[in-house]
C-alpha cells in the first residue's frame, strides 16, 4: 500500500470524513505524509502542513521517533514545492513545533534545505546558492561536512549549477563533495557534469572528473601491469567511455597545456592498443601531445624561456621517428604555436637591469619599513619584454633575436627538415595573422643571417602562400609583393589564382588604378586562360 500513494491518500480522506478518531493513529499520519512525499505532487504541500499541525494539536504522537519521522517527511515534501508563500507557513510550524520537541540534530539542516529547494524550484537560483553556501559554512562547525552534504539538497544544488552552466562554482563544490565522499554521486550525474565540462572546454571540471573518477586507482600503476592485469577493463568508468568522449577529454587536457595528463591518458587508453593488435597512436594523438606542450605555461621569472625549444623537441620526435602517415603540417599546429609565440619570455640586458632595479627598490623599501613602519608600495615593471599582454614579437629587436636564437637551436640539435619547416611556417603565419609585412621582412632577414640560402633551402610552397597573404593585408608592401612575384616566377614555383588575388590586393593599396594592378590583372588573365 505504501507504494501506491494515491490509494493511501484516498483511504486517509475516507477515514477523516467518517470521524473515526480511533482509527487515526500516528502510523496513519506518517503513512499519509510518506504518500504525499512519494507522489511529488506540489498541490499537496499545504495538505502535508495541515496534517503535521493536526498531529501536534490532536497529540497523536506516541514516541519521539514518530515526531522525528513526521518532521523529516514534511521537510522532504518541500523538495518539490515552488510556492514561496508556503515557506512562511513552514517557518511558523518549525518555530512553534519542531524547535520545541527535542528533535534530531540534523533537522535544522533539513529545514534550511527546504528553503534552498523552494528557491531553486521557483527560479531564484542566486538566492538558493547563497543560502546553501552559508548553510554549509555554518553547519560544518557542529557537524561533519559529509553529514551536512547528506542532509542538505546537495545533488539538487549542483544540478542547478550545471543547468545554469555555473561551471567554476560547480567545480569548486564538486571537489568539496568528493573530498568528503567519493561515492556521493552516481554515474549518471558524473556523465552530466563531464558533458558540460567538455562542451565548455572547462579544464578545471574535466580535470577533476578525469583524476577523481576516470583514472581512479590507476595513478601509480605501470603500463606493464596494465598489459598483464587488464586493469583498464576493470575500471568500469574508463572502460564505459566512448572513443568520442575520450577524444574530447584529451582535447580539453591538451588545449589547456596539461602535458602530464595528456600523456597519461594516451598511454593508458591508446598506446597499449598497438600491443594488442588494435589501432594505437594516430596523427591526431600526436597532435594532442604537441598541442599540450604549446599550451603548457610555466612560470619563468628570469632566465631563458625554453618552452619553444621543448615544443620543437616534441615535434621533431614525431616528424623524425614515426612513419610517413604522421606527416605534420604547419596548418595542424599554427594556432597552438601562436599561443606559444605570444607568451615568449624575452630576456635581454634591459630586462635584467629593470629586474635588478626593482629588486633593489623593494629591498630598500623593506629597510625603510623596519625603520619607519611605512609599508612599501607595490611596484610593477611595465617593460614590453615582461608584459603578459600583447604580441611581444611585434618588437623588431626581439623578433630578430628570437628567430636567430631558435634557428641556431634547431641546427645545433640537428633537427630534421620537417621540424625546421613547421617552425618557419608557423612563425610566418603568426606574423601574417597578428603583425604585418614589416615583421615578415625582419624574420626573413634574421633567417638569411643564419642561412644565406634560406629562400632556396628552407622555404616551401606553403611559405610563399603565407608571405603573399601577409603582403595582401599590409598597406605598404607593393614593392615586396612585386619582388616576391619575380622570385616565384623566376624560380619556376607554382603561382596560383589565389596568389594573383593577394598581389592585386596589395597593389590596390593607395591608388586603385595603377600600372602594377593592371600588370597583375593581365598576368592573372593569361594564367587562367592557359
């Protein structure tokens, strides 16, 4: 009968209408409250309040257990309530009956939880979250945090955060919940949160789920143990994820520079497949590894920035040691490499001098503070070299040094030609996208200083495509475009309709109708007709 709430309610109404007081027992009241809670019918909240008040007025309680059970059931009924006005009645009932009956310690948390649920159910998201956070901080002073989470509507709160895409807050509270009880949420909830993190490329949420659930129990296990024990198959979560989901997790980890997690996931789920006769490491996985190095940020307060060198080393490993199917192009890496170029940490005499002045200033101020008690003001160095904002390679001197230094490193390490080509074309693409033809000239001159035969030995068709696109966008690159056109035609390189479009666009900067424009148009016409 308890599993049929409507029948229970009908019987309760019949008994009440007959005035059969001797049949109205505490068990009957409790069964009716339980039926209302189970039905999740919001229209019955008022009836539940009336029944609870009636139990106290009629003094039908026989034990403290009955009083506790009735209070808990009533508060749980409010889990589906949307009517804010009902909270006023609940407040009166709580103060008049519940606080005076010596009920269980957790009742206060359930009472606050009823308010949180009604706020969330009625669309008052911010108010509900604020109350939840305040309640956790206050209740944890007298109760274990795990008990607090169990008594409050924590699952409803975190689901609301997910629905509102409040991902930072969701990750924060999800971690707190997991610290108290790793099994608090079921697999379906994890899947919902993971899907949201992947959709928004939110590293914090995805990494939390990755480390706490997906790789749970596998952190310190070697690849050999994996091969012989099949622990990856025993991990229900890892084995249940689709290839698409794992790929999305990998993309999120890589695009946020988490090198270790990227390598670990590839090793665990993909690399061992080749030993089992399945498709293992692919070009896409190689790119994920390289991209993770590109987006990996390390604090470099002083000294030479080795991040580019580390990235080039990884690129060279894949271009030099793997089969022909791993043919990498600058197109695969240009966006990630631009991120790395933007964060290049240039260190020269000016920067070092500025850092010394800053250190001396702070030391002197600390001495003054000891003598006078005056605190030193915060000082920052706005030098372009150490700025975390903007494109540092727009500085011609830094760009020249960067190109020469990196190329010398590539040559000294004897990296292969594809690695050299990828670096050059990614750099040219970066300059094309964020700078202008002047930057291209500076970079080419720096390359020429390292290798006078750079044009014939290091540049390829992609290089010319990029340079011509840069020329087409620059307001004062007509001469450069013309000289490049002459070189391409004289060298027997392929010139395309797109190239003519770039040259015409460059020549039209200024006077639109000039001899150079007419010349390119005529050459393009001959090219298209041939």
